[in-house]
C-alpha cells in the first residue's frame, strides 16, 4: 500500500501514519519527493485498506498496489484452467458454442431445439427456466417444470445443460435436476449470498458480467465463489451499458485479452444479449472468437418469430449452422479448434 | 403501440401486421406518410410487446407509447403518497433526515450513535447489519446480532430503524426484530425474487437505485414490489456510475423532479455513498433538499476515523448537527419543514 | 512518479529503470515490499511520463502522484479568484445569474429579452449568434449580424454579454464587437487551437465541460488557456452524458465541491442544457446554488413557444423572476448574496 | 413525425396541434387509442422538429420517425461506396491496413517506418504532424515540418498518407503537401466549422468517432461533410468512453454491422487508441476484421520504447508483420482479401 501525503504535511502527521502502519504489523518506507512525501507500507497488503488512512490528517490519498483478487488471479495460477463439463472441456484449445433458446417453453420446442443445436455441432445447450424480466407483468419462465423439460430434451442428444439460477432457495432443485452448468445472470453478479452458495458446491458456474461491472469487480465476484471452494468458474461477457442507444448493449471484446492476462479461468461471450438483434449476432460472434474467447452462449430458437421472449435476438437453426462453419474457420486461423 | 414499417414495405406485409394486431384483440389505425407507413394498435398496450412485431418482415421498429409501470405511476394516483413509519411521515411537507453509521459495530458504538442522531434532530436511524462488500475478504457485517444491537440502541431514543436486507432467507429474522424500514441495496435493485418477497409484507421499503439503472427500470423494480400488494415504497438515489473517476459516483439530482412527475411515491437521496467522501456530503445534501428530495440517508459515526467500513464518508456528530441547521433553512425557502 | 514493478522482476530490470530515472535527472527511492517492488522518481514530475516506463521490461505500471495542472490548481493559488466582468464579480460572495435566450433571433426579440433579463435582476446576459447544431440542416445562428443585434440590445440595459465562439477565425470579430465573456462550448472543450487563441487575449472565458470530459481533462483544457496568459477562466458544468435516457444529460453537482477544492477559479452551472426541459430548470438551478456554484447560465425567452431553437428548455420571463427569488433565499442560507 | 398527446388532452389542444401541422404544410392523421391520442404529421419530416410541438399544451412528447441523415444513409444509396485513394480502394472486397507511428519525429524514423509499413504489406501509411494532447506541456507534434518529412518518407514507398487536421487554418497547408487522406480526430468530430471546410474539398476524410458520440451523432457529423459536396468519407471507430478503467477505452465492434446497415460508406477501426496498450492490439485487430471492418488504422513504430508519444500502444515491425498474416487468414474466411 502506498500513502501519498498532502503538500503541506507536518512531521507529526507523517509520524502518525508511520505509527499506524507499524501497529498493523507492517514495515515502512518513506520517499521524500520534491512535491510530495510517499509512505509505503510493506507487508501483506490485504490486511490494509485505503479507508484506514484516507481519513487521517495530512493524507492526500492512499492505494493498494496489488490487485485484491487471489484465487482467480493469473498470478496465483499461471496455467489456463480447463473446466470439465461431463467430459467437454471449456477453456482449452477447443472452442465451445453453447446454443439454445432464451427460455424453455414446451417439451416439443425443447426437443426440436436440442436436435437442432446438436445438428449444428454444438456440444452444450442453454435455456432458461427462470427468467429475470424488467417488468413483473411479462412471462417469468416455466420454473421447475422447465428444468424437467430441458433435462429430458437435452439428454436425448447427450447435451450438458446450462441454465440460470436466480433464487438461492432454488439451488437444491437445480442439484436434483443435475443441472450441469449453473448460470449467474448479469443482475445477480453482486448478489453475494447467491455467490457464496454456489461457491459451496462443485458444479461449474458461468458468471455473467454485471451491466456496468468493472473487470475488477467481476473478478472479485468470482473470488466470492472461489473463496467457498468452487474454482469451476467461467466468465461470460454479455455487453455493457453505455451512452449508446442504437443497440441494447456494447459488447466489450477488449475484456477477452485483459481477462486472459488477469485470470487463469475461461472466458466466453454472449453475442445475443449484447446486441439484442439476431442480425448482429454473426458479426459479434466472429469478433468474439477472433479476439480469443473460449466459447459462446448463442440463442437459437426453432422458430424465432414465435419465441416467448427475446424473439428478435434468436438465430434460426440454419443461421446457427452457417455461423458454426465460419467460426470454425476463424478458430483454426488462430490455432484453435471448434 | 406504434409499428413503423420500413421504406419498401409491401401491402402483404402491412396486411400481416394488421392481422396480428386484430388477432390479439386490438383495433388498427394506418397512417400513410410520405416516407413511412405507421400502424397504430389501439387497445390495452400492456398485452402487446415490440418483440411480437420487430421480427415480422417489413417492420422497421415498434414501440410502446405508454409507460409500462402502473401502480407506482403518478398517472394512476395523482396525489403524493405519504408513507407512515411509526408515526413519522415520509413524502409529506416535512423532510426526513435518516442518520447513522455505515455498519453496526458494537452496542456502545450504536448507543452513542443513536444518542447523537437524535440530538442532531433526525427522526429515523440507519445502520447496516449485513454489508454487501466488493471483496469476500472484508468485514461482511455483524449479521443477526447486529439487528439486536441496533434495535436496542434505537429504541432508547424512539428512533425507527432502517437496515438493508440482502438475502431473502433473512426476511423472517427482519420481521422478528421488527425492522421498521427495509432497505433494498443498489446491487439488489433487480433481484426480482427479493423484490417479490418484500412485496408480500407490509413494511415500508427503501429501494435504492441500481448503479446504472435507468429511471424506467427503477420504476419497474418498484412495480415488482407494488404488484405484490406493498405500496409503501421509497425511492433512494445514491449516485450513478459514469466515466468520471474523481469521485465514487455521480449524484443524479435530476432524478428528483423527474421521479416526482412520474410517481406519487417519496424520493430520498443518499449523499454519503454518492460522493464517497465526508467533505462532499454537505454540498450534496444541500443540493438534494434544494432539488426537492423528501429526505436523506446520511452516514454519521461517533468517531469516523475508527469506523469499520466506509470510514472516509461518515460525518462526525458535530458536522451532522451543523448540516441539519443549513438543511432546515433550505427546506423553509422552498416551503417545507425539517 | 511511482513505478510499480511486476512480480517476477529481475535486478537487471530494476537497474534499467533506475538508470533511466537518473539519466532524466531525478533521484531514486526503492521500496521493496513483500509482493511488489516500487520505485519512486524524485524530482520535477512534469518532466516524466508513464509512457517512458510502461514499455520497459519488468514494469507493471507507473503513475504520476501529483496532478498535471498547475496555473489553474488551488495548490498554486490558495485564494478564490474573482473575475471582473465590467465591474461585475464572478467567483466572489455574490452569485451571478446569466440569463437570456438560446439564440439571437431579431432585434425586437433581443431588446425584449434584455429588458426582461434586467428586470428579473440578472447582471449579465447570454445569447448565441453562432449555434453548434447536430444537424447541418437546422438553423445555425444569425452569425455576425447576431453579434451586433445582441450588443445593441444588451447595451441599453448595461448588461455585459456572454456568447459562444466556435471558429478560431471569428475571434477578431468577437473582439471588434467587444464581447464581454467568450464562451467555449461543450463540443470544443478540447479544440486545442481554439483554446490557445483565447489564451492569448485578456477576455474572460467560460469553459463548458465536454459531454464526457473528466474533471482532470477539463482542468487540463483550462490549463491550455491559462498557459497562454489568460487566467480569467470560468468553469461551466452543463450536464454529462450517461446511460440515462429519461433526460438529455445528467447534471453533475458533485463537480462543484470537487472543483472548488482543485481550482481557485469560479464554477457556474447551466441547468437549461443539462435537463433539456424548462420544467426541470428550477429544481436544478436550486440544487446548483445550494451546492455552492458561483452562478448560473439560464435560458429565458420572451416567448419560449416561438424560440428558434431549444424552445422546450427556455423559461419565460415570469418563471425567471420567480426563480431568482428562490435562489436569493438559498444563497443567503449559505452565506452568499444574489 | 408523431405527436403523442397527454392523457387528459382537450379537443382544443388537439385542434391547436392539428392547425400547426397544417400551417406548416403537412397533412394530419389522428389515431385515438384507449390511453393516448397520437397525431401523425404527414409530409417532409425534415421541415418539422419535436421542439415545435413539445412546448404546446396537451403534448406529452413528439418524435421523428425517419432518421435525419440523408446523403450518408444506406437508404439514399443502396450499394457500398468504395473510396479511391490514389488507386487503392477502401470499402470494397479488399481490407486495408493503414500502419505507421503515432507521430512524425525525424526523417530517419519516418523513412524506416515507411519501409517497415510497406514490408509488412500495408498499402497506406499513417502518422501525426499535429497532435491533440490532453496537457499543454507535452509534445504537440512537429507541425508543418512534419508534413514534409512524412510526405518524403512515404513517397519513397508509394504509400498514400493519412494525417490529422486539427485547425481549419491549416487546410491549405495540407493541400499544398497533397495529404492523401485527411483525418478528423475524435475531439473534433463535432467541430462543425472544420467539418464544413473539409466538406468543400474533394480529399477523402477519415472521420473518427467522438469519445462519447452516438451512432446517430456520428452519422450527422458525416452529413456535415457530405452536405458540402465531399462524399469521400470513411468512418473510424477508436474506442468509446465508458465506466471501465482497466483499459483506456472500450472498442465498440457492434458499430461495424450497425453502420454497415445505416450507411453505404466504409468503416475502419483503430485498435491502437482503443485499448491503449500494444499487447491488446492483435486481439482487437482480429475482432475488428472478423466483425466486418473495411480496414484498420494501426500504430507501428520502428522502436516503440523510444516513441515520442503513445509509446506503449505501438506495435514493433515484427509484430505488425505477424498480425498482417493472421488478419489475411480471417479476411479470407469471411470472403475478403487483404
């Protein structure tokens, strides 16, 4: 930790800061510059906090110099982590495209979707049984019945399933239905009680980025899961909120190389929610894979026009298949497979 | 709902849209402009959704023309709602300043804080027993014990208590401790399961704005609570996330006149979390009351330097008392009391 | 300047950084922490740049510890600067409200506006002869003729005039018309050639904040003017761009206390452009003065409905007069006059 | 244009709006819904403005239904425009990578850079003679001498040159040096006088997106150039400003498919300024081409560590060459060449 003293600091004020650092069990380095005096606290930084010093007289500001995430950091684990989902690797050389509808509607719809997802070459399937909706008056998902429908449809094609958990009280039900990958949605990225609970189990978790979460907050949210013992975490970028109104969100591809540097965990992208329109999905999906993402969450519906939610962002089965071909080509150019 | 057809739309495409509107039980108005044809769907708009039309051939875009919130809207309830908290009105002529520390620490600290809050002229007290923290390695609050400590301290001075509920499983405990006002924090503004639960009880709820929530999303989140039957909702602005890094968040005072127009419910402001520094609080608090806010949530700690969290944003007791005097003057200038 | 070395830095890499600092004429302090080694460069920081070090092997990142603005900083000039505009002080105890229409339209309109602005108690007048408009197909201002009309109308009521300069080639014309305060608009905050030119003259300059300019960039833009010799600079906040779409921009009142700490120069606020609607102006104007702003730029039009631009954000003369009364009350509460 | 009347509108208020529309030479369509009455103005929408109606009693809000840009719109010109720069096409099947240093430093540096840019396979070269810098105390570019140095270096390798124009008074000098492509920088995207001037000449213009400019504002800025007669406009995305601080800006790849739909003009991307670090450039460059960009502006310096500005974002010659190989592969996968 570094404490920058203000211009007219007194020796007494410096002494007080030095004493506080020493009382907290750290050593001190003082650098007397021409404009500012900088005090360094030497020792385990995670035990200190800028708040401890910012209120002291004579302190201009203080800051950590090391990132506060540990288990999820690349610094703590140099090699890429590859997460195994029923034999399918996420985060390795092979790119994974997770396809499926926004929401579980009927057994027929899910059976058809599963068949089409598998036919397109996807190895995992997505679908929502519990839907977070802005309005209380719109369709909120099929609920527990939806989990059963999804499980049945996906099993026929040996597709592990990915579905969103919103309510901590539903975790047992998810485990009973043997959900393969639990998705934490963008609105719950900092629902810390939920993060702690999925940190206690051993299922892979897709942690979507909050709509305006910084990279650092996102990594700290993952640290909540990891601190509980569950290191099977997959980051999923899904567009961030900005000033732009011409599209729903702005897909932040820069987060891919940055996360790859900061963490050993896999990073995937959801191009469907980012843009919010099906016609934007192929361009965004290509950009994601080209940028180095380990996979995608892509919405596909057997008949997008009749989807019960987010109808205008789902690809149809033919579009998904075509996209898979292009993505395969891009993956190979950068030394990966699909 | 209005559906704007694209430039080269065919009569068949228009016919399909007209048929869909009629099938959904609405009437149709067609306006043939020089550049675009606009189709109006006449009837209960809440039964329609832009997604239903945006995927149809020949449709450029479609939009609601009426806001989607109902119970919380000023349109449904012209008079200001005044919420009663154990005899103290929020949302009426009298402005309420809710003071207290960031977090419950010890019985001594809370006893002292309660005495000081009351002495400064505040009629309600705030304090956190459960703290949402960015890092899993920092103090997470005293938990259930904290509720007891808080209750005991506040009762001595007849101060109703305001405290944050993060986990739906804790609601019963909050009711057992007879928490007077339940606060839903910024990270949980769209934790819909939590909103539904507090919608089922009758306690006043302070709904903080999400860090990057639009006014419309915030009103819809309140609608989740209201739809369950609980109309005792107080909006609390606490700073929004922008590009600016010189302060923690940007306090959005414009939301005050705008919410006052859109909803009949009270609007308060938290100047402490907005700026993140105690020295900014007086200016922001004055701006909030001058803009027409119905109250404030202000952090005060008996000894800010030793606060266990957010130390640099708490006022000390003397600063709070001085601020109350200034706010009283401003309130009177605009025809209110404090 | 502080250079934070990466975890696995070698002694050779440290040596190279030390040598570079010494070659640039600075002294060195090395602080060897448990996780990171931090190198301090001691001397005139403005001669160093993070870029000089960030590309060197073994460097994690580097940063200035002192702000880069000088002349405009409070650190260089402790007392508040009061700017004199033909005898009217801006930045002192007295708050100044600068009223007038968005744009100069006709002599009649400006004569009437000047009379009403003076009658309301304003001591300066605003009006645009050159208008920056998003579309090339809308009214672009009366141009040079507008300056003459404005000058004539304002002189009758002894009101100094404030008007926007967009094109560096028009500066001489502004001087010929003896414009009292030159306004640099939000879109030109970083038009550095324009800033340099107004830095060479001695007229007061209102520097509006760029739509997404940070406080630091804004202060640096002012430093461009000040570096040329013109220290008569007034900062004007006019709303920033965020994700919110319910109003045009978000008025950032937090910038008032923060600028007051960082700079000795006056700070005013434009509540009209911020919200974009006349009905929001009173609440925002009150908040601005309560927060400590030294004045306001407020739009008033003799007949808002017929204004040639921004019709929906102008107050009418009666509304302006009423607002002045309220603002006077608030100013007095916080120890100022109006 | 559509005018939505408020809930309790009177017939007189409707009549006034109808009369105003008719007086302005338009026809009227009235749609009486269950909750709102919507009035359509039929005729040339560009002659109307929401401001004309928003101030009228009984009007809730009004809006254009057609986009306000014309010449640059895809609607006015269905085919892709291909811009010819001394025989090199921008916007066609072939992707163009424009390489070169941030700033012109010396003849030796530029000669070497030109040779390396050509050797890597780039067909155009970039370099700044006038540099917009946040601080007035940093290197501001070599100025006019820099243009001569650049011209001489590039001519040896038959590379057309791209360089930034900041000051309208320098346009003649740019023409004298026969600059092949004039770049308008991000800070000047809405410097309307500068846009008008480059609209009067016939040189290709690269129009960089403002740091927080919406797609719509950007297209309108291009319309300023086009309205003057110069249709040789190339859009360049270079990262937008958001809340994220882990990288300089967020590269907005979504703008590529969206602009391709809205305009017939070419779209290129600057991955160097977006991320601000050389190690991010390859991932962003790949994403840009994969998303469908027509080209890139990439910084390369013969010796990045010694660059006079933006040292940490320039690739070295070897990195540029490697990147060109990967981009060629991606271009071919999506049916283009490089």
